[in-house]
């Protein structure tokens, strides 16, 4: 065994840097926290090449005296604590004395600062552990810190950095966390000399939320604030109908510090239980204040976790506050205009869109409806026995599974005179006749002559289909089965090429977060394969120019927002194939019939007939079973017949 020896200080600092400095965003976080602790009222952040080449943070804080500048980059040197007692009464964001020393160990660090009591500024340049004496320079009041060539001497760490847009996205997220907690401070962010964020100081948290996540979300936020047994709780949260596909829209702060706490996360989930779907997440911003002796923040190098003196109290109080506030509001969703339908637009722009829609409607009334491929509203329910989304999935069957002959093509069907009241659209017409002239021309196979299914099929609770088989009965989850059928259809079409895309006459706009905007840019090619065309529509919005033709009844802006959330959430851990799976899964889920939807007999028959035409029909894309089988033998056992 090797002898024990003391590590070289340079190696010690590199090890510490590995704990504190993960990527450029980590540097941005540490430097902004120092600026906030210095009392800055304005903080400017500039990045080059995602921060790998340059990170510059400038503030107008109290500055660093020239005599203290060499000590500022020494290991475990700080002005924020002096004794053990101070360690348990932390009121600043930084206190460990590791940040600047760790950064200096893996970069070329320059500090230029001028306190109010100095007539001139001084700077130091640290590299490879060497810190020369400060020298005079020109600079305004405050501090500027430049970090160049991050990880230049740790190539194993540098190669793990992502592309510049991804690193900028992470840095923007750190800026969002700190600026949300400190709205009274002005922030700016630029990348490669181009402005990315400009956040004026504001006394209102709602305004700062709007700066990052859009005015539409900020307007609908519900608020509550109260003091509960030494714990101050302020919360802003969106109504349940504004839930998102990712938990990244949930923020928790303690005394101005962004933290992650599983107990508070559990309280949020419980407060919204029964109000949002199981795979959706409420939008919540929770700001906690407590005396420093009630928690310990010195449990993680990045200070993102805390240990509470009474964690159960925190969980119960947050749960109670959120639940009581939710019960005090009428949470009935309001009927919202479609995205891009005029909200947020000028009166002239809204009037122009209304006139355009009316002109288009008048034009469509004047042409042959059988030639129109765009349907602006579905026909009345009583005039269609089968939903196009169900029967249209039967026109593409895998070549390897053809247990039944192909239905006759439309051109091979003989034309015969039709009695009055039996033409297309008539309530007395057959399902195929009702869709004559549309892009859905599929006959509905009956169960007669089938080996497996026997007799009729019934629907239970508008959710489950029950049918008789040779061996007993099967129970089918209508949504799960239809979702699997649509998923396989979409996947098959995607393998053949990009999905068919429908250009929108009037593009729909949606406000996006920095992470969503980055995901849209990062996955532009993937979105194109799915038939989605997005373009930039201002600094915080995107415009949907085209949308998959396979999803005619899906709310476009909501779907795109959820998809971008998914893409942003799994950006670094998922392959392109995994992203495609999630996207197709979302498409199938949105387009499939839902639990609670009543189906006609023909619809039920069509849905069950397609079980044999797709692979993996026993489970939905989420992995839930689509079908349960109950044999005659099982029934006899239950009724004590054997």
C-alpha cells in the first residue's frame, strides 16, 4: 500500500472545482451569488461560446479592497463567516470560500474591483495557482470578474461540455433562479455580443415571472402569503388547467436561495392531487423565509439542498397553505380563445384576423365540400357513427400481418343509385357512406366469421369494451388500445419519411421559456420530421407555421408547449430515438379517444378489429395493458362451478 502524503494545493483546488464547478452555468451561479451578497443593484452577465471561452460578470456592488484581492482567490477564504456560530446563522448566499479559488484552479481568472472608498480600481490575474500583486486599472464602482478558457487544464472535464446553445440554456436557467428570488435587482445576459435577456428591477415577483415565462402565464397566477409558526410562505401558482408536461416549472426558494426539497415537492403534489392528471405537473413558485437556525444549508457543495430542523412542519404547512388557497378559488377553466386568435394582439391585428377567417369561411361555403380537405369544424355528432380518428387507422396495415383481405378501394366500389336519406351525411347511411368524399374511405369489418371475437361488443362506463371470445371474454381499455394503434401508425409513416405537414393559414403563437426556446432550436430537425415548423416570433415567443396533418383536432399551442417541455427535460440523457418515441407517444395520446368518450357500435367494432393489425397491441406506448383476458375456466372458478 502506498504511503499517505499531503496533496498538492493545486490538486486540492482542482478536486474542489470538480465538486463546485460542473459547467459554465455553475460559474455563473457562484459569481452572481457573490454579486448579490455584495449588495449589487445591477448585474450584467456576458458569455462567449457558451461560457467555455469567456464568462464575465459585472456588478455595482460594494467592491473588493485592493489589499483583500489576493486573499479572495485563496482556498477557504471568505468575508461572510468568522466562527462556528456563524456557520449556523447563514444569511448570505455564498459562505464556503471555495468558489473563486476553485474557478481560478481551472481557468484564467481576472478580477477588477473598485470600492467606494478607493479613487482607482485594482485588478489581479490568477492562473495555475499563481496570484501576482494587484495593479491599478480603470473601472467604475463595483466588481468585474472574467473567467476565460474554462477547464483549459482539465481536458477530461472540458470534453464533457455540450454545444454552446445548450450551455447557454443552463446558464439562463441559473439566471432565472436567482432573478426570480431577487426581482429588485436588474439583470442582463448576452451571448457572443448579442443581448439575450434584459430584466429591469421590479418590486413585483409576477412581473419577473412574466419576463421569463410570458405575460399570459403571469396573469393567471393565483397568489397566497402567510406566516405559519416561524415559517413565511409566499406562493404563486397557476390554476390546474395550466399544468405542464414537466416538473421544471416548479420553483422553490428559501431566504432568496433556490433549493430542491423532496418534502416540499411532495406537498405540492398532494395539494394538486385530483386536480391535475397523473402525468402533468402544476406550475408553482414557492418562496419560503425562515430564521437561519431552523435549517442547515451546509450539506451540499452547491448549496442546493438544506436540512430542516422540523421538516415535517415545513411539509404540512406548505401543503395546508396551497390546499386552502386552491379551495378558496373557483378553478373552473375559462373558455380560452385559440392561441394566436387575438389575445395579446392589437385591435387592428385582431380585426384583420377575424376578417381573414370570415373571408375564408365564405369561400369554402361556395365550393364543393367533397373537394375541401380542411375541416374547420367537425360535423354534428349525430351525423357520424364512426370517428375518423378510429377508422382512418385501418387503411395502413403492416405487410407482415394480413389476416384479412384488403377492403375494396374506393374506385372499385360500383356506383349505384341511393335511396333518399341514405347518402353521405345521412343518419341512415352506413359508416363508410357517411365519410364518402373525405380522406377516410374504409369499410368496417364485422365480427361475423371471425375466429376470436364472437357476438356483439358492449361499452362499460364509456371507457372499457367487453367482447366474447372462443376462450371467454376480453376487456379492453379503449384509450390505451387506440393510443397503441395510432402510435404504430405514426411510427410506420415516420419510418417512410417525414410526417405529412399542414401549413397554417394563420400561424399560432405561444410564449416559451428559455428552456423551451433552446429545445426548439436544438431539435429543429426532429420537429421537422414530425411535421412541425416553428419560427422565432419575438424574444420570448415562437410561431407554429405548420403542424402534423394527422392531428386535426389537437390544440396546437398546448401540444407544442408540452412537446418542447419533454425535449428540454431529456435533452442530455436521451437519444434521438427516445425523443421520437416520446413525441409519437404524445401525438398518439392526444389523438386517441379518451376514457369517458361514448362510442357507437361501429366504432367499437372498428377499434377491436384493429387489435390484430398492429404489433404490441397488448400494451400502450406507456406500458399499460390494453386488454385483459378472462377465460371460461376462470369464470367457472369464480362462480364455484368447478
